C-alpha cells in the first residue's frame, strides 16, 4: 500500500523568509500524482500545488515550488517570501495513476507557523 | 473549481444518536468522496460515492456505521450512525473538480462533529 510520510510535525519561519516542508512517499507505480494541500484554521482544504510523476520539471505556483526527486521518492514544498497568511497545516498527498484508485493518501501534516 | 457546500458546519451530538451530513456541489460530478479527519490527524478516506450505485467503502469502514446516499450528480449524504465519542471528527466531502483538472480533488469546508 502506498504511504506518505511527513517527518516534520511543526515548522516555523520568519515573515519574508523561505521554508521547505519535507515529504516522502512509497509506491511501486511509475506514474502517479502528488499534491500539497493547505488547511488553515477555517478547515478548508486548499490545493497549493500538484506534480505529475511523468513530468521531470518541478511544478511552480507563484511563491510555491516543489523539489520532486522521483528516484528518492521525495516531494518537498518550498515557500518563498513567507506571508502571515501562509500559516496553516500542510498535507502532502499521493494519488495512484489514472485508472487506479481515485483516493488521495495523505501524510500526517506539518503545522507551519509564520512569525512576524 | 467546483464549489462544495456542506451542512452542518458543526454539531454537538449525544452518544448513541445518528447525524446526517449533506454535501451539495454546484456542478455535476461523477465521483464524490467522504473523508474523516480525527482530531490532530490526517485525512482518511471513508468511501467513494458514485451516482446510481452502492458506495465503495475503504478498509475499516462499513455501510452500517456510515451509510451514504448519492441520489444525483450534485448531492450526497453521509450518516454517522450510533455515534460514540470516538466518532468526534471533521468529515469532509470532496469531488474531482471539472475545472481544476480531472486529477485534482476539491474539498468542502468540512463538518465538525463532537460526540458527548
């Protein structure tokens, strides 16, 4: 079974600084999808960024970027120029390839605190 | 992306009672998913609800405890039956978003249940 591991239960960063959240996963598939979701205190799960495993180029969305290392099964999230609104729980998630299970397998999450 | 409305937003329930959570989507979707997030934990898939067929439950979840209805392509309900304090969780509805990509799940804001 696929598993997703987030080894940092909590992280903190100074406003305007950069922080990297770690995620590793285990799968025997060669094609799959990876996601980072953000959950602020409002509970709403918000998609931050996604990566298709067949793409070698790392995904980027404004201040958010990933370091996808397929061989190492690593998928870290970098947040640049951190803002107070970035404070939230961040979940890394895995999804099987098209035609397989539609479910997302989540890591346990990393709580990010942004200090002013 | 799809807009999901969940009701109730939160509720406090007595042990032994049942509660039905509603999930309304502003567009037609094939698959709807119900996740549980226990306090301080990650999200775990309960079941997948397809219109016109029985829901598919994940290991550890049974229909008698979590009956699901899916009467049409925009609506689903999850019932938490014979509740105990261990059922205190956030229950989230999600769908594959038609506009944000077939491989991306959009989530509702969740329903926070507290069982006394």
